[in-house]
C-alpha cells in the first residue's frame, strides 16, 4: 500500500469478490494482482480454459496444483479479520471464548484469531501455551491506523504452533524456527534469514517500483484526459464536419442544377428558334403548294370544261405557268434534326469522379499507413503507392506538405522523388532509378516514418523479370503449359493452362494465385475478356470450341460455327465481336457476339496464324504467322493491307512469332517463340526497338498491363514473367 488505510476508510467493495459479490473466502491473487475467492476460481476454471481474469481479461496459466498454487492474499484476510474484530468490539457483542461478557473492552488474539473479553484476556495471558500470543487491545482496533496495525500471525503449515519468522533465500520459502533446525538448516543448500531483513529489502525494491510507476500513472492519466478532451470535441467536430460537407455538396448540387437549367434553357431556346424556322419553312412550302394547286385546278378545268376556243386562248399561258412551276427548284426538306442530349461526361465516368469529391480529413496514424511498392526497373519511371489512414484504418486526407519521400541508391546518393495525390488519401511516389541494386525508400507523414519505412527496393535490369508467377505443377499457384494470357477486368492476370485445363487468376502486384476454374476442350489455348468482364477461351483438338465463362468461372455459352476447325488466338472487340485465328483453315474469322460468322479474313495469305490483336480505332487486325515469320495486317472488312517481318535474328526479324499485343499509341508488340525476343513496331510495321529477351522457355501469349508491364506466358518455362515496358 502506498499509504496507510484508516479504519473508517475500509470500502466494502475492496473486501468483496467480484464474482460471487460476497466477502472474500480464502482470497487468491492472480498474476494480474486481481483477487477472487478460491471457490469462485475453482468453479470458474471448470468452465473456462485457459482461465481469464474477469476484470482485465489477461489469461492465467495455472500450475499443477491448480487454484491451490495461487498465492493467498493475506492482506485482504487481515482486513477481513479487522472488520470482524472491530464489529465484535462494539457494545452488546459477546466474547468469542466464554460467549458472555457483552460489556467492557475486548482484545483480539492475533495468534488464535478470536475476540476476548477482559476476563478471557487475563486468562489468556496466564496459560503457558498462550501467554506469548499477541493481543491487540480495543483502543488499537478503533484507532484510525488500526487496520495497518492489525496483523494476524502466520504459522508454519508443518509446525502448527510455530510462527513464520524466517525466510529461506535458497528455497524462496517462509519457514519457522523449527524448520531452520530440521528442513532448512543453514548451509550450502539453505540460507534462512530473519523475515524483517528480507522484508525490508523487498519493501525498498517495491518502493522504487512505486516511484517508477508515478510517471507512468501520470502519462496514462494524461492520455485518459486527452481521450476525454477528444470525446468532448467529438460531437461538435462531427457537427462542424457535417455542416461543411453539406455546404460543399450543396454547392456541387447547385452547380449541377445550374447546369441543368442552362441545358434546359438551351433546349427551350433551340426549340423556339427551330419552331420559327419550321413555321417559316411550312409557310413557304404552303405558298408553293397554293400556286401548284391553283395552277392544277385552272389547268384541269380548262381541259375538262373549256371550249376549244378557250383552250386555245389560255393554253399557252397555262402551259407557261405550269412549266415554270414545275421547273422551279423547291427546297422541300425541313432540314431539322430531332433534339439529342449529348452526355459529354458519361454517368459511369462521373460516378468515378464523384468518389473523389470531398473526403474526411482526420489525424493520420503513421502506424496504419500503407505503402505498396511496384516492381522497379533501371531507367524507367517507377512508383510506390502511399495510402494515408487514420487511427481506425480508414483512408484520411492529408496536406501535400505532410507527406515526404526520400530515396537512396546503392551508393547512398539521393535519388529525386515526386509525390502526387491521385485520389483522396492515395499518393503516388515516382522516381527513375539510374542503376540496378538495392535502393532504400523512406516515407514520412507529418515528419514521422510510416509503418515499414524505410523500404528496400531491388531495382532490376530491363532484361530481368520484375516478377515471376508460377512453377511447374498442378497445385495452387503452379502452372503446366501456360499459353494465352490477359489482364482481366479487375486488373489481375488470367492465364490458360493447356495441361491443367484451367484458367488461373494471379494478383498483378504480388504474383499470388487468387483462384482457378476448369475449362472444357482438349487443348485450351488463348483467352480474352469482353466488356462485361467475361472470359472467352479457345481450344483446339477434339471438342474444339470458343467458350464463354463468367468472371466466377461458370460456363455461359459455347460457340462452334461450321467454318471453324482449330481455333487458336482470340481477340474480343468492345461491341462483343470476336476475331479468331484458325490454324487448320489458315485464316481468321470475324464472328458476331453470338458466334455467327460475319466474314473470313486472310484466306490465301496466312499459313499458320497463331495470335491476333485488333486496333479498333483504325479498324486493323494484326495476325502473327508462325511459318511465314511475319505479321499480317488486314482491315475489319477483310482487305489485306500489308505485312512486315522476315526470318532472322536482326532488328525487325522474327523466329516463329507468337504472342502479339498493342500499346496505347497503337504500336505493335511481338514475342518470338524460338529466340524469346520481344520487339516493338510502329503501326505501319516499322521496327522501333527490342524491349528484352524473355528468360522463360517458349513464350506464347503476351499482354500489356495498364501500369506498363508486359506479361509473357512461358509454356515450357511453366511460368508467367513480368517485364517493364514503359
């Protein structure tokens, strides 16, 4: 105890077990220093394993003795004795020995644990077996510091009449005088010391700990005060933020309403202007109609009812009038188009932008902030993505000056970095490494390093894959003869495995397998994704087909037009049409979204077409021909445009071209099956550069990721390799 407890300050709660809510019965102390009745703990232990403190929820590991192995709280026992003795010393309470003498002062025997009247106290002092017992008079029990002076003596479990007055340091046990003669005789194995000496040392140590706890208590209390302070600000802060948010979005809504009114006004004004123009047009046409009708009526009357003399008199005049009317060029077109509202920004695009309108700024917790490091390649712009989060792990916006990034190259020299907020609490850290090797990126928010900082980034050569997915096998994350590859609608890598007859989806950033689903067909080959996120998979050999699967891998449809024999490469257009290369038919087929044939393309030009790519903006189809070592180019109408490439190892030459894809500029990326070279050509077929040489064996399909990496399916390397493209 840090201070003495007055006899009138005893709290019933301090003496009450928090389980049974009664006065403690044989109180036991848990390692967390909370006290409970022995019987309560024993019952509790039968219901819960491991045992937990019901107050602080700290697990308790019981020894072999179970609850009996826990220390007894003798201080609480003394207090219980004191309360009982104090109550017994009140007037009208009989002596606990003679059961009489309710009047007069009483004493408490600390050895026997009983309350004695004056007569029994005198007798107690005369009997040889009790004359040395410690008796506590009534004035001590009623004194303010009586609780601290009231101590029941502890006796030896083995020698019942012996008080515990020694402490064996070797055994860490309290012993009596008899024990020091028999079981704990001083020597090399035992070292009994008077309790007073050891207790004083322990008190001094505990006093030091108490002094050490004071600053910690102040720190914890200050933290509680800070939490209370923040709690008091919680509702006002919420109300202020709510008011600001409502005002902000009300302004945005007002802008939208204003724009709506402006468009509606334009429609009204255009309607009035068009109405006037159409009315004037109508009147002009009606005027011409009236002239024609009048001339027609006059001419008809002359023909049907006029005499010969009358016809001859007016015939020339009528003829001239009618011929002039018929020869007159009339503008009979209304030249009016229906009103058409144009969505300059689609609702879907606007919905994406709306996600970045406003945000909740709160205290950034650097221990919760996340940094995702993208694969880094020498000489290319590389990025890491920082997401700032608050204490509960939610995205939280911070000012640009609060986020800092510093990078060191392998020599320790600084490398320039740039930070740019891409959306809300997401920051893009960009840099261009000049050398390969380990670089170190330090990221700070509000001058504190985020969790995991500094980050070690291994910068690779452009000819080294930044990420390799898979190895040979049929398990999760393993591949067997990967062929076609594509980026799915969620930005992950989907690959077709010929021998495992399945599609496997990999996380683009980590390379971890996310899921697989089986596909039909003897030899599945290529894969593409339509605008709805569905997978289109080709297969050749027996049971050849083009099959459509849902994002989850459920078979939705099967296409097998009569013209198709051995489909390989496939490209799906935005409107659902498909371009399929057929190695058996030595041509490509342009199919409707339902699989029906639109036209055959390349017949007589192609010999062994493998993979296809389509530039929809220019209406061009690109086809790799494995035998001719060329890329053939056709338009969507099926007309041959040109071809490029020849057999060889030089620039612009091919050794069995396979996978083909396009970049955003329309440049053509082609991988060679035999040499593994990946080359880039302009849309007209002019060679630009060699990107790299694939390390894995026998590359097949390739695809370009949105963030500028080439994914190559290596059929005999049993992996997918990722290389930096731009």
